[in-house]
C-alpha cells in the first residue's frame, strides 16, 4: 500500500514537470559538455546555469567534463549527438579560433553549430607564485627578458584566452616564456600553487590571491577589478591598448530546432538576470551574459577576427 502511495505521489510530482518540458519541445535530459576539467571557469559557468535551467525546463540538466584534444573531444561529442535539443557545448575563444589553429579541423564553428547565448565573461589576472621575484607587470617582463624562454607559464590549451593573453603581452614586449599547457584551470593551479610553474593568466584565481598563495600583478581587462582595486591593469603598466578577457557561452549542433534554441536562450538570459546568480558571478569577478543567439554568434565572429592576426603573426598552431 505504501509503495503504491509513493508511486502515486511521484507520478503527481513528475507529471507537471514532464508537461512543462513537453510544452517547450524538450522532454529528455539535457547535457552541457565542457571541454575542460572540473573546477575551472568554464565548468563553473556551466554549473551556474545547469541547476536553474533544470528547474525552468523540468528535465535533468547535467554537466559533462570531456577535456582533451584542444577541445575537440568535447566539441565532436556534441557535433555527433542528435540535433534534438538535448546536447549543448560550453564554448570559449578557442572554439571560434580553432579554424586558424588546427589544420583540417573536423568542424566549422559557424556551419556545424548554432549559437545559443553568452553565459559570462571576465578579465584574466596575471598571477605568480609568491616566490617569483616580480611584483608588477614591468618586473615580470624584466624577468622574461633576463631569462628568455625559461620562465614556466601555465595555460589551459593552445588558443585559449589563458594562452593568448600571455602571447599578446610577449608580442607587445618582445619577450618569450616557457609555455606549459594543462587540461583545465584546476591542474594548472595545482602546479602554480606548488611552484612547479611560475605564472598564469587566469580568471579563476581570486580565492588563491585572497589567501596569499598567489600574487596578482596585473588585470588583463580594460578596467581594474572592484575586488582587487589596488591591482592596476596591464595597459596601465606600460602596455596601452592591451586587453584580453575570458568568455563562455553555449552552442548546439546545427539542425537543432530554432524554437528550442530560442527557448533555451531565453531561459538562460532569465537565469543570468537572477540576483543570486549575478551575486555569485560577481564574487568571482565574472560579468553575466545577456545575448540572443544572433548577438552571441556576432560576438564570437568578432572575437575570432580580433585574435586571428596575433595567432598568425606568432605562428601559433595546435597539435591534435
């Protein structure tokens, strides 16, 4: 009798959720695939959205971390999935830039995928291990000049903003570093905190700066951060015009119903306007996104154009 009662109650609860989802054309669990390890900025952005999106759509929304292959493993996982509105890819700069980074790329960002919306953006912070002698960007550059190609700088993959933010500074200063690639921010932080690498351009290091385990030298954005008002931008420290920010957004496989894409995009926009979400992101110095699919596609195209010249000038290629 008790089992039947529980079944009845469970059916009463599930029925409205299923009807809610079906009214929007989505009646199966959704996955958001992240091309990086758990704990980094991309993963955090995905998890910020997933729970609330599940509540709004009435279906489970899970985050699936699939690092590797310079994001190709995650990207092709979504590219090969059914175009039924159940698979989404969390993308960042290198998704749009991979056509100029990778020879014979097995996908086109704008022909094989459809934009859904921007989730968040944030400036990076140039951080160093406390044992590193530099206390500002000029001193960091001086160390690069003193030891060309020797100073180990972590990044999360060729063509990511954590990589290109450094390349932009090296180009402007005429210096070189020893670049070490990781599958995400978390493993990079581990080596940076231990001193195995000396520096990183990163958007998720605020907790380590706050507890003194890392030292902030400069902000990569156009303005200082409210959370670090005493840390100047890199542009302020002798490199006018320098700017490099992270961003994260969702795309779906081309062929996904435009109605579903618009619905998910609208729900994501509503989520990013929630006061608790905005507060959660602001504590990490992230800016909530608020774009239509068309606006997000236009943004990605402009970012690809902006960084292509640097990629070609420095002959940056990704081996996959």
